C-alpha cells in the first residue's frame, strides 16, 4: 500500500535533484514515476486527483511546461502540490520536453533547472501565497465554465437519454442490489483517505461495493472487495479482479478497457457502450438495480469539483455525473457527510464497558461512605441467601 501523502508541510528549501521523467500524457507519466524523480508535466490547469497521485509517487520536484493554474477556473492541483511541500516550477517552457528522459537535473529554489552547471530551463516556483492569490482570481472565471457545463449537460441528455432515463444498455451483473445499501467508489481526489474514514459504516452495514477502475485496488486493500468492478481495468490488480463477482468493461472513447487482460485470466465480463463516465454508469447501475441508498466516494459532488472535472476531462466531462446524481437524487449520499455521522458511533461492547466502569466507580464511591459498606454487606447476605451461598 502506498504511503499517505504529506500535507500542509513547508516548501522544500535549497536545491533538489533527480532524474527527469518526461511524458506528454499525465497518466503515462504516473505509471513510470518513481520516488526521487523530477516529474515533467505538459499540462495546463492540473486537477486535484492527478496532483494527489503525483504526491503518492514522491517525486523530488515537479516541472510544468505550462501554467499549473491558468486562471480559467480554480483548478486544485497547484494547491495540492504546494500544500504537500513539493517544489513546483511553473511555465518552464516547451524546451524541457526536448531533454533526454533520465537526465539528472538540479532544480533550484529560484526556478532554474540545470545539469552539470548548465541552465536548461527556468520557470516560476509556486508558493502557497501565490497559489492562494491565483485561486481567488480564478473564481471570477467560473461563470464561463458553468455556461459550458450547462451546454454539455444538454448534449449529454440528447445523446444518452435512453440510458439516463430507462437504464437501457446497462449490464446484467447477476449481483442483487434491490433494497441493498450500495457504495460507489471512484478513484477521485483523496478517495483512499475518505474510504478509510468510512470503515465504521462499511464494517457495520457491509454494503455492496461498486468500484470504478483502479479504485478496485483501494477497496480490496481495505479488506472490503468490490462486488462489481466497472470501467477500464487495464491497471487493476489481478487480485482485485478475481475477488469481484462481476466485471463490466467501459471506456467512453471506445477502447479495449482491459479486455485483453481478462481473457487470459478466464474472467467473464460484460461491456457497456456509453460516452458517460464510468462513475456515472456505476451510480445509474445502482439506481436501476433498486438500491436503497447509494453512497458516492471519489465522485465529484460540489459545483467547483464538477467544473474542474469538466475542464480537465474533455472526453466525458462532468455533466454526466451531474445528471446521474440528479437521476438518483432521492438515494444519493456523499461519503464525507456519511463519515461525519459515523465518526462518533461506537460498538456495543465499548458502550457496555463504559457503563460497567461507571457502575463500578459509583459502587466504590458508595462503599467509601459511612453507610455504604453495611448496605453492601446486607445486600450480599440477602442475595447469598437466595442463591444458597451465604
């Protein structure tokens, strides 16, 4: 299990160094990134989820050729990286991508990237103060993103109405969801921490879990295997796949979604064809199956989260998530809210132990009073007479 990311730490001082890891695609970079590497991004407006995954890889520094926070909308990735104490060099320029992968570089506190004393690139080092100011300024652009989000929602309704309204095209999983409590776990921002906070609920109610793509590994690591795994399973572990009751493949772009992995393992599976996101389909699947409640974890819930997802993911956007949540609104519960409700609940044996200790303390205090000991002796004689031991 990966270590918990550092949070709210001071920015790194002095120079940091390590081998460059370059990929034009952020997902490809994350698969190759190792502790101590210098990660190079070519991405405008880093989202919170990708930033969290970068932190888990424990790079020495992060260099972005573009603006990590452009101001179009309050993308949360910059704040996540800086809050974890990582050095982030912003707007280092496209020339960085021409450097050889694996080149050992030094990243200075002034934003200079060098190798063997030669300057290779220069950018701006992000600070908590600069990111905070840019986040406030970026909020002014939310109305533009909101308009685009609304337009995408209309397009999604027109394209996916049969699925959204009548559940046409959803797979037959063989898993009984009727009247059950269901938890949909997606690999969203801080989903592992939120899954850990939900353990009291999982332990007490044993809900049916639908895991989206690589979130299946997070679920099985928490000792609660997913009944259904839905999405692209290319990076999902064999252990998580084999423990699922049903696997349903889905790639909104129409890709393989991991079918080439399942066939050699002899694992049966279904396939869903839809332009909606896999988490959206998981919610709709639980709703169509008659779930009594649907707890969403790692799925965007707030407006800012939906807008960030919409701007970051041009394939599925977040309008589908909004529509899926709207369809299942009478049964939807956000995991963060549920965790708060269960935070102060205790098992019955803890309550019994507290009551017993309270009674014992009261008895000792009464024993110490002038009339307490004679009263206990009389009580013992009376009870002993009843049971024949006095």
